[in-house]
C-alpha cells in the first residue's frame, strides 16, 4: 500500500543550518527515527507524510499477495510525484525515507518506509534540515518540529528467556546439524530470543544514544520501534557505486591482551568459520551480479575488531548498472547467507520449522533511501523491537511495553551446540547492556 495522505504531490526542501551537536535531541522520544554513525547521520521528525508498508495483518506463515508493489517500486512512485529542492547534494539530504523491513515475507510484522515531516542531518561538519509537506499543506507549525527536546529520565528494561531458552536452542542446533548431514542445507543461521518490558513512556533516544556511544563504528538506528547498533552493512549506494561488508565467523574477545590475540588467531585459522564466511560472501556476489560490474571482493577475509567480538569480514565494492537503486539491491541481497544460510530458500524454510517465533524485523534490512535511489542499509542485528504495534498504540493505558531481542549463530558442519549458544550470548551483550 502506498500512503500519500490524499495529496497528489510532495515537496521536499533542504537548506543548510548552523552546526548541531546532537541530532538525536530533535527526535521523538517515544518513537525516534534515527540513523547514526561516528556522530554523523540523520534524524526524522514529525508524523509520516508519505511512505510504504507491507505485511500488515497477514498471519505469520502466509505468503504476501503477489500484486503488492515492492519497496523499490513504491519508492519510485513516491519520488515521481514529489518536488525535491536539494542544493547540498550530501548523502542524507533531499527527500529521504527511513526503512525497516521484515526478515521473512511471511512475517506478521509490517515492513515500512517512512518519510517524516522533517529531517535533521549532520555529516563532515555540515548540518541541514529538510522539510517535507504535501502539495496542499501549509507551513504554519514547522517551527515546532525543529525544537530540540531534552532527554528524559534514565530507565532500564527487564529481560529473560523467550520462546527458545538456551537448552532448547542447543536442541535446535542438533536438528540443524542433522539437516546439514542429510544434505538439506550447507549452512543455516538459527536465532534465539529474549523478552521483557520497558517502562511506558521511556525516552527511547537514550537507548539509541547508549548504543551509538558504545559502538561508534556500527550503524546505530531507530525505525518504527526497532532500535539497535548493527556492525553489518547490507549495501550502500552512492553516485553509481555500491559497497557492502560481509560478516560471518565470530569469536568472543579475550579477557586480556594475550587471550584476545589467541582468540583472533584461532578465528582466522578456523576452517569452520572460514567455510561459514565463504558461503556468506558467495551469496552476496551471486545476488549483486545482475546489478553490478567491476566487482572487487578482496583476496580473503580480514578480522574486524568490535568491543565485544571479533568477526571475519570481507568488503565488496562495484559499479551499479543502469538505474538500479539501493532498494533494488536490498531486495536482491536479502536474506544473505550471513543471516539465513545456504541454499537460501532451504535455509529459510528450516528456520521457519526450528525457530518457535516470528523474527519480525530482526535480521531484516534497516536503513534509508533518497530521491536518487542512493542510501545506506544494514542488517538489523544487535537490536530490540520495543513494543508490538498494538502495544505502542495503547501504551498510555499500561505501565510497560514489551521488548524482544534476538541473536543468532551460523550453523555449519562441525558446529558445536554449546559453542553456538555461547556465541549468541556474546551477540546479545550490546543490546542487553544498553537496555540495562
């Protein structure tokens, strides 16, 4: 469904403003829209002027209607009916939509692109504001949108085992290993969940701020109640060039320098982790092939250091063919082997059978797209969904809202169930620490 608020046309006007210290101060405390990295990024303000949604009201397990437009097509339609005045031409200026898409097209969670009424951004020392309105709307209340709001009180969440506890997770890993032995899949990524509550009325910007401060080299995001800090770029498109970072193969950081050196050396030498990583890279290269040329994937994986883990990583880059947009590449890439498995369809089917929950937007694409089709998209990892859609709507009648977090591990031949469970514990740490 394409939402156009009854107006035939949208107007987006960008202008440069004086530098700002903290873009998050402009976001809605209860439902922030944000995309931040190393202090730069964009923040959405105000209600949705235009957007796209899919999946709402479809019971989990049922396929999506075949005639529903794709996010890429819906966005092209919105842009075609918009007037964009963008003298800056900086990534994140002009007409921009924030997006959070479900992992599984059969998910009961809604996939959304959201164009807010205003966007405040900062990049490389420059700042701007973009105002978006329908063609018939007046500008009487725009000043109120650009008033920073102080952070609310600190708060904490309570979390505990969800539908799949650690014992059940290890049993699911054993079933996955049996499927691998039978030749059904080569790799499958299994997740488990934590559930809990946050206080109603909590300032969710504090969670974004905590994640952005603790993990500055990740994409810190907040879109439609999904808040996290992802280390994994799904795809970035800018001026005809695409880049992606593949992460697969993980080791916990050591307790001291010597233990840390041993951990990273073992990861780099691990046949199991290198095989897992190879599957992930091959899936990305195959997916982008129709849309790119002159692709470079480097000579082999490097080890990426994060505060809580080491990852095997590969950076991929190439030129984009024709008029393909970031959303076209998102659709081609998702789900990657890094979050689903190999072969993809068989792995997703196995995930549906072994995971006793709907992943929602966890491990789905999250990011933004602009009027040129450029954008930055990550995989929604190290994240939590704050409130179900009905819960957020009726939060004023309750003292708490539900929160759900997920973490997964890639299962390949030779995986050990207990080791994989411990890997999910390490991956939970960023969001669990921030929620606490």
